[in-house]
C-alpha cells in the first residue's frame, strides 16, 4: 500500500513540476515572439540602421505593435470580423 501512495505523490509532484516549467518557459517565449519583431525593428530604427515601411508608407514596427490588439478584436467577435491577414 505504501508504494501506491508514493507513486501517486510522485505523479502529482511530477505533473506540478511539468506545469511549472511549462509556464515559466512558455510565457516569456510567447511574449518575446509576440512582440519580438516590434522590439527588434524599434531598436534598429532608434539606432538609425533599418526602418522598413509597408506599401501604405506606414512604419512596419508600428503595425507590428498594433497587431495583437487587432487580432484580439477578431477573437472577441468569435471570428465574425474580417481577419487582418497582414500587419
């Protein structure tokens, strides 16, 4: 009986560790990937190295910064709003 209890405790502890590692690793990765393009373009623009523009003449870094909010608006309508396919 004591071995069954130890296995159950180990299983719960292992699940907790896996969940914790997933949260600790994936949250920063998701944030960096989500805003990483914007931050790289902003740094290069501040340094005067590279500041690409879209076909409309807007700066790409500004469009990338607004991108998550535009996607959230589509998700709030349950996908009924037109999806902004390009930044």
